[in-house]
């Protein structure tokens, strides 16, 4: 919920899995958040901005590892 100024006033904002759009529970200890840095295409240097990817434990349990023999 937001107030008149547009600020979040909720105590808990649930995360959603970016792949399935499911709500990630607070007790889901297998979930991860991955920060991927943005790179300037001309210089090849990180710009300081990041994109955050949230994956739930359900998706992580379905992954097939190719190189883990």
C-alpha cells in the first residue's frame, strides 16, 4: 500500500519469482536473488546499475545440471 506521497507503507512486501510469477514465501530458504551488473556497450565498464533477478526454490529444484557428473 502507498500513501499520498507514493511511499510504501507496508511492513512486508512479498517477492515474486521472475520466471513463474509465484509469490516467494518467507520460509522458502532455497530462493535466491541474483544481481547482474549493467555494462556500457562502448567502454565495457560496469555502469553501477544492476538488474535483480529473483528465483524461487521451486524453479531451482527443477534445474538440470549438465556438467555435474
